[in-house]
C-alpha cells in the first residue's frame, strides 16, 4: 500500500482555505473517483483505492492518504495534479 503525503503553506483565513480545498477536491470525484466530506477541519477523502484526509491548518494544508494497489500505480499523477492545484489556489 503506497502513501501520499503533501504539505502546502497558506496565509488565508481558515474558512477561505476550506473553500479552496473543497473546490480542488470536488474536481477529483469524476477524475479519480475520490469522494469527500467535511469532519471539522478535515476533508475526509475516500474512494476505491483511496483513503485519506486533507487537513486545513492555520498556516498549512496537509494531504495524507493511503492508496490501494491499483491506485498506487498512478500515485505520481495524482500527487502532481493535487500539488499543482494547491500551488495554483494558494499562491504565495
């Protein structure tokens, strides 16, 4: 089982950061089959071969996920797409 770990800084109020994270991961439902729901400051991410969280902290977005065997084959693509979206949405 592969692990996905991403960290990205932000300087927005928490509510604004949550909105951006929601917007990012809504796109992945169709693209990667990743569903999401909020539990406090954690966006719980789940789908076939994907189980994790996107945590909105005061100054950082943390994405941690476990990938199943088939999903781990496209880990690099998933990681680069999420990283690019975070960089675009949370430009310093």
